[in-house]
C-alpha cells in the first residue's frame, strides 16, 4: 500500500517517523500488519518497505510453535549492533508472542523497547511515543481467566481502525476479513486460546460494511477468517446468524467474485454449511478443515472432540452436497505418545480422504497448554522428522494425482498477477508478443500458471490444464 501522511492526528509526535512492519505466522497476522500500518499512518508515520531506512521496527509475531518463536528471538538478537549505532531506533514486539511473554520479553530480548498484545494494537502510537521518551511500555490483553469483557472492549477500538484499511491478502484483489477473534476450543497442544483470548464473533453489519468497502475498492475475492470460523454465531436483525447466513450475506455484495473461509473445525461442520458450497453463489469449493491426526487415541489426547471416522463422515457430507470441494488439512506429527501404529492411522486417513493439500507440523510443546503440562514430549526428534517427511510425501503424491485429473479439462482461473518464476516451464514455447507468464487460482484454490496478456490480471479466464504437479498446474488459454 502506498505511504500516506496525515489524517486527523498530524500533531502527534509520530510525524514523519518511518515505520517498518514484519509479520510472521498466520493470515490473522498479515491482516494485523495492515491494521498496524493504518493506525501508525493515521498518527502521521510513514510506512517504509526497507527495514534499513526505518526509525521504528515492528514485529508481528507468532507463538504457535517453538520454532516460530526462536526465529523471532534470533532476528531480534541480530539487531543489537544496529541498536548500538542508533540508540533512538525503536523495536516493538507485537502480537501473540507479546501476549505470551509479556514483560519477560524485555529481559530475554534487550533490543525490544515495547511489547504490545494483539488486542492493544490501537494503542501503538502512544506506546511508540513512550518508547521514544525512554520508557519500555508493555501493553497486554487481560488474561482470559481475569476478564471476558476486556477482549470485547479492545475489539471495538480495532474495528474503528479498520475503516480505510488496506487489503491484507496475497494479491491486491484479495482481502481477508475477520469474522471471529479468539478461540475456545483448547486443543491440548495449542497456545492460541491463551494468546488470542476468548472466542467472539463480529457483528454481521461490521463484516458486511467492511466487505462492501473492500469490493468497492476493487477487491474480487474475500476470505473470512476465524480460528474455528464455522463456529460463527451472532444475533442481528432479530435472528440468529451462523456461518452459512454470513456467507450468503457477504456473497450478495455486488461485484464480489469469490468467497472463501478459513479455518473450519470438524466438530462444527453442519449440513447447512455443507449445502452453502452448493447453494450460495461465489462460495468456492475449498474447505480448510484440519484433521491433525488419524488415530483416535491421539485425537482424544489432543482434545479435538472427534474420531477419525467422524472426521471422514464430515468430509463425506460436504462432498455429497458439493462433489468437487477440495479439502485441505493440517497435521501434527510426534504428538506425545504417538506410536508407529498411530502414525500409520494418520497415513491411512490421508489415503482415504485424498486431500488437495496438507500442512504438516512437528509437535512442539507450548508453555501453559494442557499437553505441555500433562504429557512428556516423548517422540524423539529424528522420529518426528521422519514422520514429517513421510506424511508430507504421501500428501504431495495424492495432491499430484488429484491435480492430474484436471489435465485436458477446462477450469476458471482468477488471474492474480505475473508468475514470480517467469521461466518456469518455458522450454520449447514461444510467448505471443505482449504476453507474459501469469499465475492464478482455480475455484478450489489450485495454483495455475499460464501465458496471457497482463490485462487479464484481476479477471477470470477459462483455461485448459495441460500439465499438473503436486502444487502447480500449467494451463493455456484456448485459441478460439
Ligand atoms: N485455528 C486453526 C489453526 C491453528 S494454528 C485450526 O484450528 O485449524 C495452525 C496449525 O498449527 C494447527 O492446525 C496445527 O496443525 C499446528 N499447531 C498448533 N499448535 C501446535 C504445536 N504446539 N505444535 C505443532 N503444531 C502446532
Ligand atoms: Fe488452536 Fe484448536 Fe483453537 Fe485451532 S481450534 S486455534 S488448533 S485451540
């Protein structure tokens, strides 16, 4: 997004301060990065793309896995020399790690000047000003056992900033919209319910207003976000709303081309939502619904609330309502007590479900979670590594087979931009004058690389799939 000066707060000390934002982790953090940009610009700061030019470095961090945290601490450590040369440089630790470590982050990472939890991002201009005055402010969300209302109060401040917010998506025509914040599922391994607070759904009016503004500004595709977004629940206009209702309302925004939602929890998958894939126009045939494991014993220890058979039944229900839906899953390997037979059950689920894609993570104990408290981290690191590799390979092999079924078929591709690897698959082929290699996505979110004129960016085209791998399909625009 283009740097913008001014707004109503020009007299604040942020004026002309150059701010660089780095976001790690999930889509929620990418969206928070847009929110941070907005609040800092409203206070008069400039957002800069080059960290070397910045007066203020802000890190939106992820606490979901130990590895993600280690990376942030090591990147912060590497700033020490620069900070010695430039003592007025302000370094901020924002997001989930800020909430998790709190005050202690200041001792662990001495370059950090301010700590700001996800719900306190509206306070950033003030925190930066205090840091510049020599304080080391720490702004945290209330702990969930202390207050349920605290989260809701700061949400209103975040929603106010959202006015005018830039798309936080993968390409300018795509935008994420928060449907729900927080999580109440308490999967045994997961830190999210602690750092993001209790589950709360945003009112449909707020979501619709944001969707209309985004589409009015040129956005073609909206993805509704929530940790278990299919648990969406609101009351408005004298009736109860679930995610199916919300999808229908957002889908009706004129000129919206595509609508998606992530992430779905298998336990909250309803027949109504399955039918939304069939009945609500613009809802794409793409469901991210993590299984996490295929062994009932592991699923029980994970506190996931379903068995492998129940998971499979939910997938079958969706596919019966809408046969082409691409199902995507996450998996954790090496959860405490996972035996070879447990892992085999996960492989078996993968073979039966034929996922379009899957994300595999090695278990890492997170402080404060039930799993870290109750179970020793007893699967050896090399075993985790082997299972990670075997499962990733099994998922990729099936994804490639599924992708190859599209060869010779026509798909509708929403073109997102130039392909970042322009020479990919270029051998033996001549581009028409003025054409380039483009990338886009099918309705089921499969990546397609194809040749075409740049005017197609942001538009949907019919393409014939000529070749397919595990991740990318290659298409061509038919001659006629
Ligand atoms: N709310 C979403 C995503 C949560 S975090 C959901 O429920 O699907 C994204 C993924 O990280 C999870 O799906 C899980 O596979 C993985 N994950 C979460 N905590 C983890 C941990 N402690 N160790 C390893 N992987 C973890
Ligand atoms: Fe974590 Fe489970 Fe909530 Fe997802 S649903 S954020 S894995 S507790």
